[in-house]
C-alpha cells in the first residue's frame, strides 16, 4: 500500500468521526479551543497508525482523543487555579437539531458542564464516554489505563455525583425559548419588577470575565440581587445594546452586542418557566470563535 493511500484512508476515517471526537474532547475540557488542539494531536498520532492492525477505528480514535484530552485537562486545572472570578465553559454554537437528542443536549448544557467540572479528570472521561456516548467498559478501560472493573466503579461513582448535582428536570426547547423571549422583553424594558417576574426566586447568576472584562467575582444568588445587578447595568449603560437569539450548547441563548460588537453570551437554565441559572461569558478569549464558527452537530 502506498503512503498516499494510507494517509487517504486515515483522513477518511478521521473525518467520519471528527464531530464525535470533538464533542468527547469538548465535554471533557469545556473549551472548544483546547478541544480543537486535542483533535490536532489526535490526528498526528492517528496518521502514524497501521490501519490494517486496527479492528475498530472509532474506538481507536476515541481512545487517542481521550488520552490527549486527559493530558490537556490536567494542564488546564493548573490554569484554572489562577483564573480571576468564576470559570465558565467556552460557549459552543450548535445547530438546532442538537436539541432533538435530549441526552446529548443536556450533557453539553452550561449547567451540566459546570457539574462535570467537579469531577476528577478520570471520572469526567469515564462519565462522558459511558453516559453520553455509551462506550463499552473495555474500550473505556483502554482509553484511561484502568481495568474494566475499576472503570465500572468509577462510572458508578461519577454517575451518582452528577445525578446529585444536575438540574432536577429537563425542560423542552419550546419552554426554554419562551423563557428566553420573556427574559429579553424584561431586559429591554429595564424595569426591576419585569426582571423579577422572569427570574426564579433562587436564580444563580455567574459571570466570566476572565479578569479582562468586568464581571462579578463570585456567583450571585437570589432574584432580588440578580435583578438589581441586571437593571443597574442596563440603566448605567450608554452604548446601544441588542440581544440576538442564538443556540449555544444545545439550547436557546442570547448574544449581547454593544454598539454592534459581540460582548457577551448569555446561556440560561430554565425551571418552571423561569430563569433559574444565568451564565454570562464575557471573556474575549472564550468568544473569539463565536462570530466566525459554523454551528456544530456534535455527533
């Protein structure tokens, strides 16, 4: 077999599974930029593999991606220790049809991605591979260098941890979209009571400015506090603001533009028709891909 033909075969297999590999890396890392770097590292290793010796190309690629993501995740944990204020996942533009896969859409939601941040690197890898992509225990064991028995225990522990912290209910896209539309009307009205009407009593607000843009340095809890924060910011602002609907991490969200320039992505978690979680990403490094990237299908 010629070298060119081998590269062509490797390229075809990699392209066929690229969306899956990217999603595995993104769910493990919470960063699209780092996930893309992991895919580059995966490709460099994959192109050196003798494909005639590979029984299951998908499993082999997932194994390489997982190992590279684990290496990257351990490096990122040191970066996060010195991060200014709350760290939120990098917003990811997704196609509307991602929402049709309820399990996948929930797994990439901001609320669940934040829960995944509380797992150890190995727990996170095992949870993502098993619970989201239904990878077999033997394949996961090969990816994380554990025995299948150990992986089963890790999967059980990670599932129990996530289940105890994930949102209580899964809300339909229609309900989320309706809540976001009500939220936009309240923001545009700028009145305190209008905001209180759309926020859940125990709403949690998290802002990520990365020390570059102004953002609250710790989570803010409670409708009154969050409404005053939002109303105060809107009333003080003198630059034209527009709120554009978008789909981020598998769910309706808002892109906030100041004088035509993207300033923030507002992702939400909805419960009982109200905003129960508000995640505002302002860090420019985490918004650099939003304006130019093509929405992803993730599978």
